[in-house]
C-alpha cells in the first residue's frame, strides 16, 4: 500500500506545484510569456522526467549507448539518397488542402 501512495504522490505533487506557481503568477498579475514557459518545459522539465524515470528503473549504460547508436543510424539513413529512383528522402510533401 505504501508503494501505491508513493507513486500517486510522485505524480500528484509536481502537478500541484505547477498549479500553485500558475496561481501565484495570476494573483501577482505577472505577465506570462508562453515562449519562456514552453522553452523551460522543453529544456528542463522533459529531460528531468526522463532522467528520473531512468534512475528509478534498472537501466544499463550499454543499452542506452546501443539505443543512441541505432537512433543515430536511423537519422543518418534518412538523409541518404535512395539509389533506385533518384528521389531523396528529405523531399518535402506538399501540404494538403481542403479540396483534396
């Protein structure tokens, strides 16, 4: 039962903290810059969540290294030309319109 409470608290407390910060900024009539908030979440929040998840699990360094190698190869292959048709995989598709 204690582990269930630990998991619930681990999820609820950060959400309540974000709500409290937003409430405090609203009460103080501070301007809220959306670019700053989204940049802060993207550069601080997401890596922190990923790191905390990886530290909570038993993840081996070798598996992380191999995952990075494979993902780098996939990204590299996306920029290589396709030899059969001369079409490059980086070619952009046209935007769909309402008439399509």
